């Protein structure tokens, strides 16, 4: 079963614009991770935010987490054509050593950045 | 390259045949995971290892599937008597031992794309 639900399912923007993608989840989490996947390839880790954090930055990426609303957003600023990919949020519920740390993924968002 | 590697990258087989995939994790990572991804979906958890111990298996992992990590390093995933429904991308990931803050980032390999004819 897939816990994360991303919104929108597809997003098309012009190069240079900002892209905002949202993710909602249902159960308590230890952390939420965002991944990027280029067509037919493996997943590239973008950023991890823990449940006690509210915002995190990495280069052109900004992630927010609102545990009261069980939602997260990923903002990509000044988008580039190379950002074209599918983006997934994944939640981890592992709180203690020994617990299963599997990730539960959403269906993903397809981002197209037009040159 | 010190990332997660998977072999083969592509596999085409006929229904009923057995296939085996290999995953080599990042060297200092003690946790290793297998996921399966079908077209248009996110990855779904199959099983994971902590060192050589297989600690959990998903209900998706039928009796035809078996995974091993004999020395706590590389892992293999075998599918016996393949079916067309097994066609998917099989992804391996690894992560560091846990810290006090909880689980660590999972780093994924490039995947093995399986097509069962």
C-alpha cells in the first residue's frame, strides 16, 4: 500500500520558474524523504527531513514538513530543463533501532520543465 | 564508483524460467532493502536485511521469491517460475546503521528491469 499522495500528479513549467510539489501521508512518521527519478532509471535521494524539523534547504531545494497536517512540500527554485523527472515522497516510520525502516512511497509527480 | 550497484540492468526471460539479481550496497552500509516498481507507480517494499539477517518480508514477496545476503555484503534476489506479472523494475537500496535520531537515508541503485514474456 502507498501512504504518500503527491499533488499535483503532473506539473509543467517554464525554465526559471519555481516548482512546488506537495505530499500528504496518513500515519505517524519518523522522517520524510524526497527522491527524483529520471525516466527508467534509479532513484536519486534529494533530501531527508525528520519529524522534529519544519524546514530544510539544500541548494535550490526547500522542503517543509507539517506533522499536524501530515503534509510536506518540495520547492525547486529557478527550475532548469535538467530538473525534468518524476519526484517521489517517501515516509519512514522507524523510530528505534531494530524497527523496520522501510520507506512507503507515493505514486510520484511528473515535472516537465520547458526550455 | 562507490554507489549501490545492481546486476544485470536488464533481463528478458520467458514465463516459467528462474532469474537471479544481484545488489552490491555501499560498503559501510549494514542495511539493505529490495523494492519493486511497476510502471506509473512508486516503489513498493519487498524485504530488508540488517547485516546477514533478513528481518522482514512484505506480503508482496510470494513463495516464488527468495532473497539472501549470506555474508552481510552483497545480496541476491531470486524469482522462481517467473510470471508475466513479475515484470517490473527491481530496486535495491542501502543505508548506514541507525543513529540516535532514527533511520538514515536510503541510497538506491540503478535497478534491474525485468520483462517476462
